C-alpha cells in the first residue's frame, strides 16, 4: 500500500515538473533545471509590469498581421501600449 502512495506521489511530481517546463518554454523559451526547481518550490515568482505585458502581447501579435488580425488592429494595440 505504501508503494502505491509513493508511486502516485512520484507520478504527480513528474507531471507537475513537466507542466512547469512546458509553461516556461512557452513563456520565455529559456528553461533550466534550476528554474523548473524554483517554480516547483515556489521560489520563482516574478511580478511583471503592465508595460512588459503589453510589449509581450504586441510582440506576439505582430507576426499575425494580415493573417489573424488587420494592420489597424495591431496599430491599435501599439497606441494602447503607448
């Protein structure tokens, strides 16, 4: 019975670290074992400013101009950030 609990804990830990790895890779595309460990342990909590969030949003939207959004929509995002 103890082995079942231990295996479940190992599986949950493995799933959580893999999820953290994917999230870090999607957000920053810079992942290290140290960062995964810090996020898992709650040591890496970084506050972002509103301007940083706008910059990231606009950077992600720029390649979509003419595909998913129009130029005027993208310009609107830039004006809102300014």
